[in-house]
C-alpha cells in the first residue's frame, strides 16, 4: 500500500504512524513479513510512504484488515492521507 500525505502532515505525524504500524504488525498473527517506511525521494512522482506485507494466507490478511487496532490506525491517520493505493497478489 502506498500513501500520499496532505501538505500539512508533519514529520512527527509520520513518526507516530510508523510507530502505530509497528505495534499493529507485531500484534497480528499470520504476518510473515512486514516492512514500511518513507519514500527515499530518488525519483519524482512517487508516494510519500509505503507498507509491504506478506501474509500467511488470505484469512490472515482479512484478520489484519479487520483487527480493531488496525482500524484505529486507519481512523487516527485518515485526515493526513490525501491518496492511497493498494494491490494484493499471491506470493509463491
């Protein structure tokens, strides 16, 4: 998933988002790999932040998406997100 933040988003807000994502990722079972971070700004036209996660199976993804703690992160940081994009695909 990628996020583009609103212009008023501070570095402190991004740090708080990173901490919240770390907390959620450690509390949800079925996550095999979870990485996130700010864009390095090596090329123009990129998003501001990304999350890359591998889940054990589709149920683990569903559990993560519906987890109350994950929902709380979505709600808490929604006002700072101007755009987001995601894709799900199988990893062999």
